[in-house]
């Protein structure tokens, strides 16, 4: 497993890290790793954003092609009862 050294950590960040580590009953190192893991999961690459945007656009197009007036929807709902 790799090691990482972080220099010039702002005092308030280090204080928060220590406080959260104590609350979670973790070492400062374990808490820092947890924060890094959480942050890395929230970061999406450009390709992931483009894939999501493409999915949304395809879904929107599919919905537009399925549009019908409310009378047709009501008839279908009544027919299925």
C-alpha cells in the first residue's frame, strides 16, 4: 500500500480532522483516508459526466416521442381497470 505525505495542512482543517476522528473512534490517519475515499467517489470524470448527459438526453427524447394527450391517457387507465 502506498504512503502519502501532506504538507501545510491548514490548522482549522487539521483540528476538524482530529475532532471527527475522535468522534468516529478512528485514528487521524484512518479518518484522512476515509475523507479521501469519500471525496474520490464524489468526483466524476469528464467521460462519466458526458455519459450521464447522453443518457438524460436519450431519455428526454424517448419521453417526447411517447407524448399523448390527457384524454388518451385517461382512456387507457380506464381500460386497464
